[in-house]
C-alpha cells in the first residue's frame, strides 16, 4: 500500500531554514510527480510546491517562490522541501502528496512553527 512519511519539521526562528523530507513506499516512486501542501490553523490546505517524476520540472506557490526548493532522490524514494528565510506565516502542518491510480494519498504531516 502507498505510504508517505514526512519528517524534519520543528520550531524555527524567523529568517531561519528547515528541510522537510517525505519517504515514500508502496508504489514506483520514480514514475510519479510529487507535491508538498501545507495547512495553517483555520485555513484550507494549500499547494506549496510540485516536482515532476524526473525532477526536472518544479512549480511553487507565489507565497514561497524564491525561498523554497523542492527536490527528489529517486534512488531513495524521497522528496524534500528546503525552506529558507522562514516567516511566521509559514507556520503550518506540511504534507507530501501523490496521486496514485486516481486517488490522493497523504502522509501524517509534519508541524513547522516559525516563531521567535
């Protein structure tokens, strides 16, 4: 079965950096695009970044563009989200996502809190 396990969240000061990881299993990782979403308290889940199956194409939400980098290691079945120049409004639970055989799969999420 498809499993996604996020890690790397935590408390970071404004202006700091953090790298999230998502370990995937249960499907042929190298053939699927992957996405990172986030959900802040009281807000809807929003798309943060996406990466093609081969890692050559990426897309970012305007809110994180220029501050974040999505990448993947197909040998390790892992997708990453590096976040720099963190702002308090980046505080959210971050989820990785894959659409496999028409169904959305989500990890359990990892909390990122940006605060001094």
